[in-house]
C-alpha cells in the first residue's frame, strides 16, 4: 500500500498487487472481484502487475502485455490523436510499470485515464449492432446482483466482441450518445464487461498466460470507469461478494452526486455540476473572488472555484476581466463548459497549458 505524503494532494492511497502466474491463474475471478471492490469503495486507487510487467520495465527484451482490449492498437492510437490525446497514445506501447511511475511523477496523476478508457471503448462501438444479441450475452455473463446496471438505453452505442478462445478476451461495452461526445462529463454512462475464459484446461497454455496479462492491463487502463466489470468463466464463488460490490457501486455513485447536488450554484450551472459529479474531480468552493496578480481581490467572482488547482468557472468574462485575474489561474466561462467540459476536467487534473481558457 502506497499512501500520499500529504492529503492536500487529493490523491488516494494506492493498493499495488504483484501477481505470479502459478498462484493466481486459478483465482483470477476472485482477484478481480477483490480489486473492483477496492476501487468501488472510493477509498483507493488500484494497480496490478505481473512479474513479466516488472521485467519489461527494466528490459526491452521482455514483451509488453498484448493489447487484447482493442482489436487494432494502431487504430486506437489514431483515435487518441484525433481527439487531442495524442500525447498519451503511447500508453498502448508502454509497460505498466512505466505508466505507474509516470502517474506518480506529480502531485496529481497527469495521465487522463478516464478519457483514454472511454475512447478505447467508444472506438469499437456501432449504432447498428444487434442489441438483442448484446443484451442476451451480457445477461448470461453478469452476476444477477449487478444486472440492473447493464439495462442500457435503446439509443445507446454498443460494442460486442465475444471471446475467440483461451488467447483472447471477450468485450461487451455500451455508452450513451452524450458520453460518446463528452467522455469526461458522463463517466457513469459507460458500461463494459471484460471477460476471460479461465477454465482449468487452459491454465497451462501460453495463450492463456498472455490473455491473463492482457486482462490485468485492461484493468489498469479502464479502472477509472466506475461501471466496468472484469469477469471470468469461473468467477468468484462468493455471490454475496458480488452483491456487496453492487451495493458499493450504487452507494458510491449516490454519495458523490449528493455532495455535488448540495452545491448552491447560480442558475445555468446545474448541467456543469452534474457533469463534474461524474468526472471524479474534487468538490469546488462556490462564489469566491478570484485573486489578482498581487494576491488581492480581482473583483471577478468565480462561481465554481478550485483554489489548490487555481481553476475557476465564471458566468462570463467582461472586457478587461481576464487581465485583472492572476495569470497562473485557468478561468473558464459557463457557455464554453456547457458545450464541452473536457478542457475544464483536464485542467482540474493538472493537464493542459496555463492561462485563461
């Protein structure tokens, strides 16, 4: 367990799991249930590595985990580039250990995990997919306690890629059209089942070992999406544990939204607040004056203000307002955020250039 040196960073303790294949190959479903439960508690971030992942971090002769989550890694990187995430396209070709060290390189995690995860799923979706087949297969895979979360809208986009054997993963994903156009603002609209065939007869095959590595890497990539399930053929034997996971996910989502719903914001800011509630960012202060270059009041009021991040949302900036605000603050206007909250969320995560937006 790694704990932040200061709670002021806003970072959660990190539970790090190091899995040896011989011991863990027969308990993958239990491992994933344990780790999904830690994430859903809201108290921890979770990373998992294999010994090969550690070796790959120190030797270029060790292969990376295969990218089985997406059928075409090159196409996925192109999606990232087109959606202004080209800087992070290398996550597909980077060892999990290197990504972990990058995530620890600053007080807040610089890697936009939520957006990378959402795009990895969206890029496989189609509006014309057979919805009946998708629902039937997902119903057969998802434990009953979690089935309600996978009752998706009739107009949602779907992805369906059944497993092709012990060397592959099964992927079923869905999201709303609103989330497809604004990932950061609608994280709770993503649903996915990532499935591994861990039948005992596969345990000694090299194909299964590589699929297992890919499964764990998919967990790292998708872990910031709160409604993703990592399941195996054998599952965990504890149905009660899946019921507890379902309860944690319902309560966690409700608690987060209740805190945000309690903010006393001005008219017109409600939609932004709803989007931020799903984006896993810190709660702001409401109605604070922004500082000028000398640290005194600029006379410009921020409706939503994050003092530690030096980020604010205002209703609008009149002529000359921007010049009165300290230059190291990023200030967004309501109309801009209503159209696309992604730049605001990126700024809150320490990404993007300084200065007023």
